[in-house]
């Protein structure tokens, strides 16, 4: 019998955020895939890889249509700057404002995964 492993997408331009969150989640047995941009994650979605949670660093002042569609199906944790005025897309499960600790991001991911079970 195969055990299902949770999949989390980390989409961030900041390589440190991407790498550190990914490493911490993988240490906890969660399959974490990291991408530079939302468009890069679209390839994984096209291959049938569907995440249970998405961590997204928001760099755009206006949400992309793809993000809105994704947030309708999958819980999204948005990492945003306090100084950037950003429209909060509908369906965003959680917003974490910079400066953010890696432990806070990981805790939010684990909480959303628990709620999904």
C-alpha cells in the first residue's frame, strides 16, 4: 500500500525563501517543489502534479488570473510586503507579511495540510 505524500508548491523570486522553506518542509516529509514564478509552476500542473498548498511570494501589485484560479482550488499562503499595496485575491487562505520567519511559513503550511485531512 502506497502512502500519499503531501505536495506543496513554493513560488518565490527570493531564492533564500524558496530554498529554506523547501528544505524545512522536506525535512518534515512533505514533497516541496520550488519555482521562480507562477508561470513555472504551470508546467508541473500541466504534468498532473497538484499541490495541497501553495506558498507564494507576491511581487505583483495586481494578482494574475492564474493565481485567482489556483486559489479557488488550492489553499494559498501569500508572503507579502507591508509596504506594497496589493489587492488580496479572493480565496487566499493566509497572508504573512515580511519580515517573515521560515518557521512561521512552515507552521502555516502544516496547519493548512492538517485542515485538509
